[in-house]
């Protein structure tokens, strides 16, 4: 659709300058733009190149020159090409523009072109015939597509009933074949009906064309040219696509109804040849490069593919470095995917180890070994095996870190508190220290705290054991844990044998009571 632009209020001088600029652009690019449009049109519509060129320049005049936007035209030819593409698209989007159909009523079966003929008002009789012919051509085109689709469907069902269909999976079952035969019978009936309809539309086109030639003469013309293009309507003798007297394709296949595919313009295509071309594209031919590449090149390629340092290189880059092709490497290295996966895993491990190395050797780092392993995404033991020197450096640095005296005093107070039940790890966590730092700086206090915790554990175990040994007691595990100031899992973990005996005794007492 052409964009309508209101003319701007231009002075005479501005209008003269815009006209001069437009004239210069036209003289410079008109012929070049016409060739640009001509190359993008079908051969049967090449005569429209000059018309579309004129429309393009008129669009430039309306949208830019008259609108006062002449200064914005910095690259005239690029702008003209963009507008020309729009004009070509508008032309092809018009209904009934460039639609092909085969007139089966014509003895020569020559293709006709529905061009949307338009006659002057002084010839209403001819204009009416042309409108009827255009409508009949559109109906013939639609009937042609309907019949060709039905013919394609029936051919697909017939191919599925062949013996070799789905042979790799054992073929079709008898019930499936019976269902396909029923579908094929219905498809054949539908194809016959659509073909009958198509022939009727072709006959109607032939009648209207004969009537139009009788009124307007054999060389009647319209506003866009002749109805039949001699360059494409002449049958080439011996060309099986257009010559209906040829019964076999150049490869010797019989052009019967089942082996023939019909294009929109009526030309024939051999289905056997087309399927052979498709199969050849799906099965790549053996390349001579595969046979000439030496084994040492393939081994180098395998090493590069498995190297974590080359994980950022794709197959084409590796092939280029080895002066070969990526197709050759794909054909000669069957485990290529596994090698790439191995390189990716090695690259991830190398990156994790590199992150851990940086954290371990950081002179200002305060992270513990477990924290460094967690942040680096590497196993703690694997880090100790892979980086023993860096681990020793980190341990020495953590040991030399100056600890705030107030923090040490708090830790000493918690360790020596007789009423405290905190473990060494809990005290170190509360004070923001590492367990090793606490053990090195407050060794005597840590030993006293451990002895205190051990004595407390013995007292708790003795109390719990005494409650479990009472024959008349009916305590639950939660009652025992509450009385000892601990948890039920702690009781289960430290008094497993006593709990079993206690439960057995409780079951005996319950049985005796019943």
C-alpha cells in the first residue's frame, strides 16, 4: 500500500531545490534501479520493471521531496532499493496476480496466465468476458490444487501398502493394511471427483477464451499484456515435463499416474527420480578426503578433542588447524561426542582446581579448607590430594592469623564454665574461630572442656541406664532423654543394648497383664 504524505509548506526555492535533487537522482539511478527490479521479477513479468521503477520514483517524490525531507536522503540508491522491494512485494500480494494453471481443455495443454485483465468502459462486452475469464481461471487454479493434493494423498497411501514399507520394523500388520486399503479406496474416489471438477473448470476456461477470441480477435490484449506468453507456452519436443507424448523420464521410469507428480503450472516430475535425489542427499557420499587423511592427523585430532584446554574450540576450528575438514573428522572419529564430553569434564575440574588454588594462596584469605572446597565446587579430599602444597600454605596462614584477645577471653570463659554443655566446635563457631586455632591457642582449656564433657556424658549414661534397668518403670525414650537433659537420638545412639532389653521387658510385662 502506498503511503500518502501531505505536502509540506515549501517555498519556491525549496521546491526548486527538491526538484533539482530529484532530477539528479533520477538521471543517476533510474537505469540501474530498473535493472535491479528486472532481476527480481519472473521472466513472464519482466515488462513490469519500468512501471515499478516509475512507481518507486513517484513514491520518493511524494514521501521525501514534497514532504520537505529531501535533506534526509543521504544514500539515494539504498533508499530506492528498499522502496523498490516494497513495490515488488505489493505487486505480488495482489489477488490473482501471477497465478498459473493448466488448461486441460486445450488440446496442447499450454499454461495460461491469469493477469487480472481490465478493459475500458467503452468495451463493456469484452470487459464482462474478461471478468468471467478471470473468475474461471481462479476457479481452475483452486480446482487444480485440490486435485493435486488428492492425488498426492492417494499416492502416499499406495506407497505405504508396498511390500518394502517399514521393513526394518517388521512391516505393517494385516489390520493396519486393511485399514489403509479402506482409506485408499476413499482417497481414490475423492481424487476422481476432484479430477472431474478440475476438468469442468478447464472446459469453462476454454469456452470463455474461445468466446473472447471470437469477439476481440486472436491477439486481444489487456492493460497488463497478452493472455498467453509465447516464451512459456511453446511445447519443447521431447521434454518429458511438458510433452505429453513422452511416456518415460530420461532415466527410463514409466510416467504413469502413480509415478507422476504434477506441478502447479502443469509440468510433470518423475517421482522415482525425485525420491532417488532425496535419498542421495540423506546418505552422504564417501569423501576422498576421508581416505587420504593419514592416521597421525586423526590421532592429533583425538588428542585435541580430549584436551580440556581446547574446550572452547569447535570442530571446524580444530579441523582448520589440522588442515582438514570437519566432515572428515566426524566420519573418522566415531567417539567424537565422548571425547568432547571428556574434555568438558576435565575443563570443569581444571577450573575448580584453579579457583581453589587462588583461594588457598590468597594472603588475605580467612576461609577454612572446607569453605574453600565448597566455594570452588571441588571435593575436600580431592582438593587435598591435588593441591597438597597450597593446602599446607593455607593451614600455616590460618595458624598465624592474629586473634583478638577479647575473642580468646570469651572462648576461655566458655571452655572453663562448669555449667556449659557446649562442644568445642560450637564454642569455636560462636567465637568466630577455627577448631584448630582454638586447640592451638587454648590447649589446656580445650582439654579441660573435653574432660568435663566426657564426665557429663558418663553421668548421663549412668542415669539413663539406671532408669532403663528399673523393672517397675514405664518410661518412654522421650521421658528418659528429658530427665537426662539430652535428646532421644542421643539415648538411642549411646544406649542401644539397654534400650533393646528395656523394650523386651516392657513387652513381657504387657503380655503378662493381658
